[in-house]
C-alpha cells in the first residue's frame, strides 16, 4: 500500500527523442513511484504506461528529431501521483485507434499502447501546446482506490 | 538488456528460447527476424519459450501476434511456453491469452505438437 501521501518533490528532465530516452523515462518513473509508496507491481504498471506514452512522444510526436526534446515531469501531491510528458511535435491523433479488444482487432500488430496506458492509470489527459507540441498528463491515486 | 534468442530443434519442433526484454526497437526486430528465418526454411512447428523474458511492451505484444500469424499463414502453429506472471497478466488484459496456446511444461508442450 502506498505510504507517502504527503507528496514528493517534482522531478523534471528534458529527454532526447530516442528509444534510449524511453528506457530512461521508464526507469525514473518506476523509482519515483516506489519512493511515493507504490508497491513493485504498481510501479511496474506505471512504468509501462509511461513507456508507452514516451514512445508516442518520441515516435509520433517528435519523430525522433535530434532537435526536439520530451519534457518529463513526475510528482505526487494530494494523494495523486502525476506524470506529465510533453513533446515538441506537430501533434498526433490519440483517439483514432481501433479498440484492441474487439474480436476483429485481436490479431492486429499495433494499437495497444493507449489501451495499456488507460488500463494501468486512473486518468489520461491530452492537451495541445502552443505553438506546437502535445502534453499528456497521467495520474494514479496513492492509496486505496 | 534487449532480447537474446537461442533456436534449437527438438524433433520437428523449433524451440526459440528468449531472454531479456521484447520492446520497441531491437528487441522486437530480433524476434521478427528469427521467426521469418524459421518460416522461410519451412519450419512449421514453433515453441516460443518466454520463461526468461522479464518484460514485454505493446510493441513486443505486437511482435508475438505477428509471429503467431506469420507461422499460421504458412500452415504452421506457434505456441508459447513459460510465461512469467507479468507477461501472462499482459496477455490476459489484452485478451490474447485465449488466442495463444500456452504451456508451462516443455515436455508437454512438445508432445502437444504431435
């Protein structure tokens, strides 16, 4: 059970638009989630959600551009663990993915990333940034749901 | 660590022992290349041993599905062996656990191909 409802100091970092940065973001968030009080399985799930989200930012948002960064923020406050992931891309459509659980989609190669994010987190918000970029905010409650 | 693969032949079954992480990038493409190589050589019975695979992301799940359909499209069958709890949970929430034939015991898995 989470044991640190009073919050953690915000952790912020600009990540390169690379797959190595995806691994780094996941490792950071798992560590921060454990510090916040989540157990190992919960931290693993949060890490996987963040991994899928940062993949979207790197691949679909920044399109691996060496000139664009992924801004990554993690904090817990008011019994909520929050991760913000912002890219500098031209934006991409998150809602146009077919339901991966539908019988006709079960054998599709792709389209499960957003489903996993929603499965493992309590909330997912997407905000368009000006003049460009997309910010995704993920939250998960600390303590019993 | 990315995924490491070792392919061995047990009778007419090709067993792929995978270890590490199957994630977007090298991990996914390594598995894809190994499967295509087996199918190209006419191997139609494939047992994918995931007991040493610690992590699979959505891209890795996609590769498992592609592996399944690639072998099936050639008239073959791909089965899974030795899922860790986390991989099993992932296949269950994505409803793929019922698509794959999954075994815990290698000898039983090999017999099931007969």
